[in-house]
């Protein structure tokens, strides 16, 4: 392999150098594009403009209001979607014929684009938080259901026998033996579910809503405030990465 | 048939029949719910009146174009990351982070650059697919069995021969896993963006029918998209298993 000749530390240094050079090159290319006039005015705003817009929206109370709305909806969507997903996993693992019967439907429905259900949710819940939470919950359910079921199926049979020998009830078995043993899978499911719930809620806000971060983004787009749009997307991606990292940190390493 | 398969199919059938009965008896409001029999019958109307076949082709051509571009770009990049490990050290973390980022939210930016057009849809499909192809290609090349490379060396193959005769064929199943993921991600995003920007094939049809309050047609279109995507995922999965017998 190419890196064998390099010492590990030197390889690491070179990698950092490449990273820095790439970022610098991307930034220069971006600025060149912004100034080139190749694009219709404002499509590629200069980084200075984006930085200014970022500072602007960070001090704007509207951002925090929207963040609160979206955050609450994502949290509610996660609670509902993951709760149902874990319940599906527990029942499917406890009664194998049920797990086997419905797993394939879950498996194949999981990757279908959930956003197409939005018109149905709109009919059911009207425009508002209910529709957005339902969209997020629907998106969050599938990864959690799949992760929990597969995690529970891999629980060490020795642990199950220990639980049985202590005459644990079904509830105790679920809470004390199965869920802790499947914790890794459940947390992996939670990370995926978070991503899907966030996308579900934000897309619902973008498509039909009048509150939240998604609505804020599409307002910027509609008013052609492109630097602000970039800045807001940066904020959203950074927040998503932070939450992702936090859940990753909770996940026990083996 | 296995009992579990029968149970699953029976549940689905029972749910459809229950919905049919409840809507038929007027227990569920018809402006929200539609009888499954009406949905199925309306799919026929969609073929006749809304050019469902044409839209199907449009959505799938966008999907295949996105995944094709993702393959053309992703395989060489994945190979470069494998060949020059320092590049992998520099970029793999960032690429993996992209894989878990909510990329679909970038669509307004592409909309700004390309307008409401096929280009926006394909660009988004490409973006979500290329990450998967890169990561799977690199992973596949790393996992080529050392004994195969040893055979190559014992025949004194050049670096290029080693790649074309040994490494690439051994990596085909992994690359196909990447292409399959690219197809799946691309389809999800293509339909989603079509729906969101009200442009293009199947996704646009759903948005359009919903806007026109054609509830039965909307349900029929959603059902059609679900059936089509499930069949598509199932087929690509079978193909992947066939390519990867282990």
C-alpha cells in the first residue's frame, strides 16, 4: 500500500495538509465563481456575504423561535416514531411468527420516500404541528423498528437463560434483559431515526407550513435571500451533526 | 408457503377489507379516506388520463441517470481513496459525515442554481448516491482477499494489470452494493424532489392531484409509487444476492 513507506505520524500530517489545502482550494473556487458573474446574481454569494448573513441570523430572535418550534416537533416525532418502532421490535422478537410475518413489509416500506404521504397527513391533521409531527414520526418509525428487531434477535441466549432462572416477568425480561442487551442497536436506530425525523419535519415545513426552520428556509428562498439561505442551512447541518455526535457518544463501544 | 408469510399477507388483506368496509359503510369520511378498490381502479385511470407510464419512465430515467453519474464519479474516487491511503485519511471522514447528513435539505440551493428542472432533480439524486458508491468501492478494494493479490504478484502483473485482472473483478459485488444504494437513495430523492418542487414524474403527479383535491387519484398515485419502489428495491436486492453468493 502507498502509505506503508510513511510513518503514521507523517501520514497524519500529510492528511491534515491535504484537508487544509482542499478547503482552501474549495473556498478560492467558490470566491472565483462568486465574482465571475457566470451565475445569475446572488446564486453563489461570496463567503463574506454568507458570514455576514450567518452573524445576522444568529442574533435574530426569529431563528430561536423557529428552532424551538422545529426542535419540539422533532422531539415529539422521535418519541412517537421510536416508541412505536421499539414496541414493534419487542413484540416481533417476543413472538417470532409476528416478527417474521411483518418484517418484510417494514423492510421494503422503509426506503420508500415518506414525503409522498404528506398530502394524506395533511388531510388527517390539517396544516399545523400535528401534520409535521406525524411526518417525522412516520419517518422515524422504520429505522427504529428494524434496528430494534435485529438487535433483539442477536441477544446472547445466556443472558436470556439468566433472566429465566431468576423468574423474571415478561415486563422485567423486556426492560432488564432484552433492551439493555440491544442498547447498541437501539441507539444506532435512534441516530438514523433522528436524521429521518429531522428531514421529515423540515420538508413538511418547507412544503406546507408557516412556522419553523424549514419555513424560514423557504421564505429566504422565495425572497431570493440566498446568502441567508446558505447561512441557515449551515446552522441546520451543524445542529444535525452535533445531535448525531451526541447520540454517537451515548452508543457503547464494543 | 410459510405460516408467517401467510399471516403477513392475510393481515394486509384484512386491513384493506376493513378499510373498504368502514369507508363503504360511511363510518370513515370519504373526503379523507378512499376505498382500496377505488384506489386500484383509479390506477387504471391514471394510466389513461395522467400519462402514468410516461411519468414512471421519467422518474426512473432520472433515477438511473443519477445513479449512473454517481457510479462514473464514485468508482474512480473510491479507487483513489484505496490506492492513496493518505487521501483516505484526509477525506474518508468527511465523506462518511456527508453520508449521514440531511442532504435533501440542500435542494433549494440546487433550485437556485438550476431552476425547477430535471437538472436539479438529477443533481440531488447524484449527490446522495455518489457517497455510497465511493465508500463501498473503497471498502470492497480494501477487502480483496490477500491471496488473490499474491497470485497476481506471483504472475508478475503490473500495477495496472493487477487492477484490471484481479482487484476490479473481485470488487464488483461491493461496487454493485454501492450502485444499489445509489439507486435506492436516488429514487427516494428523485420522487421527493419531484413532489417538493412540483416538477417531473411520479412525485409531481402526487403533488398535482393533491392540489386538485382529487383524493382518489392521489391515493392511487401514492399506492402506485409504493408498489413500484417496493418492486424496485426487491429486484435490486435479488440482483445483489445473485452477484454476492456468499
